[in-house]
DNA sequence: TGTAGATATTTACATGTGTCTATGTCTCTT
DNA sequence: AAGAGACATAGACACATGTAAATATCTACA
C-alpha cells in the first residue's frame, strides 16, 4: 500500500480551478484523469458504462458499440481503469466495468465548482 | 461564419455523461476540450487565468509561473484559445487571456451534472 | 481433458504532441 | 525612423499515443 495518491484521490483534494491556482502536483494528477477522458472513444465508453443500468456494463456490450477491434476497446478500458474512473470486476467469463460516480463528481467540482 | 459548432458550443448541448450515452459527435467535440485540459501545464495555465482577478491575466504574468520557454507557453495558450476555453485580447503591447467561465461550467455539467 | 468463447497482452507502426531554438510581427518610445 | 520589448509563428526532434494482428489467459461446459 503506497503512500502516493492515485490520480483520482488527488482530484478530490482541491479547490476549484477558478478559486485559486492549482498546485503543480494537483495539476499533474488531475491532468492524468482529464487526459484519459480526452479521447472520443474513451469518453463514449465512460458514458456508455456510466449511463448503463446499475452504472456498470459488460465488455461484450461495449465492443459492439464501436467499429474498432476488441484489443483496442480493451486498451481504452484499461486506461480508464488505471486512472481510477472505472472499476473492474470479473464474473465468470465476463468482465464488468463500473463507473465511479464520485470521481466524476469530484472532477466536475474541480472544473466548474463554486465551493472550496 | 461557419455552420459548424465549435467544441465549446458542442459541450453545452448535452445531457450529462451518466444520463445517457454520449453521441459520437458530442463525444468528438467534448473530447477536444477535455484533451486541452489534459496537460498539466495547460491545466495550471487555465487555473492561473481563471483564478486571477477579473478572470483574466497577461501573458507576461503567466510566463514567469513556469520554467518553460516563452514559445512553449504561447503554444499552450493557443491550444486553450482554439478550443474556446480562453478569450484573447491585445491591449497595447500586452496580450490578455480571459477564462470563459460558462464553458467550464458546461463542461462540469457534462461530466458530473445531474440535470438534463 | 479438451474445445470454444471472452477478454487481456504483446508487438509493431503511423501519427500526434510537447518542447526548444530561431525568427517574425507588432507596438511603444526616443 | 530606429531600437527595444512582448508575443506569435515556423521548423525540428524526441517521445507518447491510438490502432490492429497475432497470441495468450482464463472460464465454462461437453
């Protein structure tokens, strides 16, 4: 168990962008999460999972939504998972990804929030 | 005057991520704005400008905040300007960038918003 | 046990990106 | 008009990234 903050933990730590200048460290971490969402395929994947019933979706559902190879979708899901935007759970043969709503909330607060 | 939507206009058009799947077009446009924020230097620049008094800052102030060359800062400001996150105004010898707060708000709503 | 199906990993490659140096443009001042 | 300062642009280069084909791993079931 490392003492390092994961990117998503760091996102939750700060005042909104517009309130005070982001520290170098906070910017470094938050930008990792934003970069993960800064790809059209990953943004749609995130939206597909988050808007799916129960906030989770099977990879089998996701592959069909794109005209991309299965390894490519797998790669994008891995990126979203690694920055903490998606949780991953294997159930039998299938793998389910679940959107971490609180992470999206924290990110939204960082970008547009009024509060401290 | 083109009929194409700029990225920031497109960001304001949609339900939140988690409400319904983002359309391919909406994702394409929103991801451009998110990608612009997905760099630590640009994120800090955006924060510096947005949190500066009056919501605007002179390039001369911004250059000193980084250990990067002046052209590099200029390049990042251009990226933020091109996606519509920063307005640009020349006053005499100086150039002022102004944060577009409503764009940040719309983006925050897209990511974490509860409303339609 | 062996075969089929779902997902991940590896490898490779073309393209994109962040940075710098050098140079250009514009504006004020002398 | 000529020089100086603020900012932008152009060009170059190392490195990151999105994608696909081939392959591996894991699980269920016959």
